C-alpha cells in the first residue's frame, strides 16, 4: 500500500488511504450486505469500484466533477459513494424522500454530471429538466436509463471486457491503489434538510471526513474486523454516511443495510441476527423500542413495589439491563444517540440501569461530529465534550450558567455552502479565524461538557424580553402521560403546545377523544406548575398526524409556525 509520511515519520491524514488499506487488508471478509439480499466482500466492493471508475472516465468526469446519488440505503449505494471518494469526484447524496421537483433542483444546483438513482425514483423524474447530466445509472445493477454520450454507452455495454483489459490477470489486493487527496480538497456536498428552513449545500473536505472517521477509529476501539453493524440511518445524511458506514468500513466491519422501513420489530430482528457491538441511532427509534418493550413491564404493580426494595432494586435493574442488552443482540458494548435530544425520562432510565449509552452532538456542517463522551463519562442531559481536532467557545458572559451561541473551529468544519457565499458568511463571518457559529444555544461546565438549551432560530422572545427556549418546555411535556411528541410555538404572543399523542397507548387504555383531551388538560396544568411565569403555555392543541421530520428525525419546525 502506498502511504505518505511527514518529516517525523507519521502517516499523513488520508481518507482514501484508510479506504484502500481496509480493502487490501480485509479482502476476503464480508463488507456490505442488504439484509435478505446482496452480500459483497471487500474484494467484490473493490471490483465494483474499479468498474465505476471506468464509467466515470467514459463519461468524461474529471477530478472535482459532481456525481449525485439518490436512492434508498443499499450496499450498491455505499459502493457508489466509495467509488466517488476514491476517484476524487465529488459525491452529492440526495435524500430519496425528496419530491421530484426538489431532486431536479439539487441535481442541477450541484452541477452533477452523473446521477445514480433508484429505478422507482427515476420513473418520476423528467430527463428534459436535467440538461446537465451526461447520464443516469440505476444504483441496483448499474443499468443506464439515460446516456447522452456514446462513449459512456459503449463503456457500460462492454464494462466486463474493459475491466479485463485493465486487469488482464486475476484482480487481487495488490491491484488496489487509489490516488491520494489533499485534505482541503472538496469530497462531498450534502444538502441539509433542516428543521428551520430550506436546503443548503454543505461542502465537506476530505480532511473533514477523515477527521470524523479517525475519531471513531481512535475512540471505538472495541470494534474489530468482521464485526457486524446494523445500518438503519439514511446514507444521504452525514450521521449515517460517516459514522455508521464509512467508519466501520475503514475498520473492516460488516455493514448490514435495512431494506425495509425501520420499525421496532424489524430493527430488533436485525439486532438478533447481526449481534452488533455498536449501535448508532436517533432518539425516536430508541424511545419507541424502550417504551414498547421495557416501560410496560416496569409499570406492573408487582415490579413497581419490588423496585422500591433497595437490595432487590439493584438485582432487578441488573436483570432489566441484561434483558435490554439481549434485545439489542446480546453483544452490545456501546449505543450512540444523536440527531436530536433524547427524552429525559428515557435517558434517566438508561442511566439508572447502567446501560452503555451516550448522547453525541453533531451537525452536517461538521461532517458531523462536534461533541462526544464515552458511556463511562457521559452526564445526564449533556452531549459530551468537543471532539479531537476541534475546539469550541460559547458567546456568553457566563458560559457555565447563561446559554450562548456555540462556535466551533477545526478539521471537521465545512468549507462553506455551495454557491451560497451569503449563507456561508452568516455562519463563518471571519474566514481567517475559522470560527463557525453552530446556531445552537449552549452552556459548558467546568469539565468541558456541553449542554444544549435550544436553537438560536427557535428561541422565542417573551413579552418582557425574556429568552424562552421551546425545547426546554418540550422536554418536560414529552414526559407527561400519552404525549408522543410536542412542539411549542409563539402564536401572537402566547405559547401554544402542539402535541401528537400516543394514540396506540391511549386506545389500549380505553380512552376516547374526550378523555384524551381531559388528560391533555391535566398535562397542561402539570406543565405550567414547573414553568416560570414567562414560559407558561396557554393551551395544548392535539395533532392527528405525526410531525414531519428531517433525516435526523428532528421535527421540521418551520412547517408549524403560525
């Protein structure tokens, strides 16, 4: 393997180098699988990468050209990304849930020359509205529904012959060699689908992706080559792409992609099959599992009595912990939660039983890691400490007690927003300093642990000038009876709580609509007893449908503003 070193003999940072090393070292191990479908070894992944490189060349792609990827999670989706990274063409992941007009816009806005797409998505697109494309390629089997280049068409029709000419002898580990990148080189454009507004194209460098992967390799060392991972987060989002896929791949682990909607039943079945040591998830998925599988057992009269007995309390909690670990496959060593705030009741429960969980913090603009602490060190309601190769500061006269904007700088920070210098300048006002405003309001304790109060954009200015953080109210409300999710908004100077109830639980208890509204009235009274005068909620409004979510499963707050 070709490795570059600095003057002190240390290997230079290279994401491509990590990918190459993993493929060469783990050739015969399983690499990428669709649960119940395709299974690819690291060597087979390398073969596909080389064939895609041939297609890139035939399409006339040069270093820095853009390739869009739009489809559901799959092993071939991951292969396409790896091919882009190792060819030094810029990958543009696009959420498959986007509507056709948004996909048209993002493909065009990104200046993508190739589009890798699911067949079902392509059916609803209009090629006439994608004039910049040289071709479109199906992710599953790399068929080509659109080609505007005879050279590309010929290459696809003769791909096995061209591969054989490039590698006339048996393709093996010593043939795997990719050119190295510059750390500041653009690797990927990720379009946000944020909770507060429209999409922006986040430009991430190879150095940012390498730094994120390197942090995981250094801090999650219990993972070994061959260990299985259940990949349930969208690859089109950086949390799923970098932490849940690129990092395990570079370690030699086996990524298993869910091919169905990740319901608790499907996820738990996958855990039982794969038996992962590491699980990467978002609060909503974890909370559904615990509320459906654990809390009902703890609410049984006998269990509630026994949990009050000191000695039995310890033994019972140990049994509950063991049962939950078993539900997650039996080999779990760490569960990392990110993407949104974890329900306070659920977190307190996990802490009480000594479950190996931790809550991290990140954002697309940092590829995504900003803060993390291992389970042995994490603190309730904290999202950890600033990660390696990054630093942070809080713009507050008293950062430990008064929330202020969290600013960060370092290797993980984005290059900027693609073709949007105005938006870039809003969050990175002084490029020379490198400091970026995350837009999150935080405090930090004496040990460096970060506590998030809310978003700058969601903060509500009270009638007397008080800063009201709706997320803090929502955390209390979400712990009250039959509240599934909530959102607090400002409606003409009054705070209103939008609540999507847990209808399944209420129906199982025989509550009709009138009775449920009575419970919510009681919840309102309980909530306001805990709130200061300026944060009291005027009413609760029941929503029949779940809130619309971002890929991180955060509520799209901007859709619910009056």
